[in-house]
C-alpha cells in the first residue's frame, strides 16, 4: 500500500511543480500589466492637468471683474417696455382690447336613448355644443350637471348653482309611434 502511495505522490509531484511555476509567471505578468496600467493613468492625469491649466490661462478674469454699467446694455434698454417715458406709451381704446376667451356656451342637452338593466334605468344624452355623449343614471353627473330624476317623458338635470334643465324624451315616443305604424302597415299588406 505504501508503494502505491509513493507512486501516486511521484506522479502528482510534477503537476504540483508545474502549477507553482505557472502561478509565479502569472504573478510576474500581472505585476507588469498593473505597472503599465498605472503609468497610463498617470500620463492621462498629467495631460488633463495640462489642458485645465491651459484653459485657466485663457480665461479673461480681468474682463469678468470689470464693473458693468447700463451703457453696456443700451440695446436691451431700448427694447424694454418698462423704461420708456410715459409720453411714448400709446393710449388704448376699447376697440383695441380683444377678449382672451369667449364665454362658454350653455349646454344644450338632447335625449338620445334609454337602456333598462333590471330596475336601473340609464339614459343617453348628448351636449350639442361640445358633441359629448353621456350614459347616466340618477345621481350621475353629465358635465357640470347632476341627473336628479329620470321619468318616462323627461330627464331632470340640476347644476350646483341651482340651474335646472329638463330634457324631453319625445324622440323615444316618436320612434315607438313609427314602429307601431310600420307594424300596422305590414299587417295590412299581409292581409291583402
């Protein structure tokens, strides 16, 4: 058994020696490359310092320290609307004044249709001024208005200020009448 161990030891001994030699060579190469890298960093730092010094030398510190006066800015002073004498200011008339925005139009709601989901009734209304459509139930808001009630013949909307709008559901009634008339006409045509 001891002989086998000696044979294995002797076989592994060159591997150990090779590993040590390779490790030492790698360390030397690493030291060389690290030294070169540090030299490169130092040279770049020196170049940066030289550029900074050259830029600093070109600065006009005396020009910056000079006290500025209004004469240096005559062109700006001529264009300044606040430095003009009162005699130069033009008198404005009411005709010159242009309103910035128009007063908002009052909403003109039109009834578009009705949906019934169980016990809940939802109506579709459209603001004719903005073109926005709203699907609302009682308590919902349509723009600045809140739906107070939905009846068979009208929908009542109220603004926070108290203004109320009543929207007629006449469109729905006309539609139902047209459908009845169409059915009656069909029935008469079929009998003939």
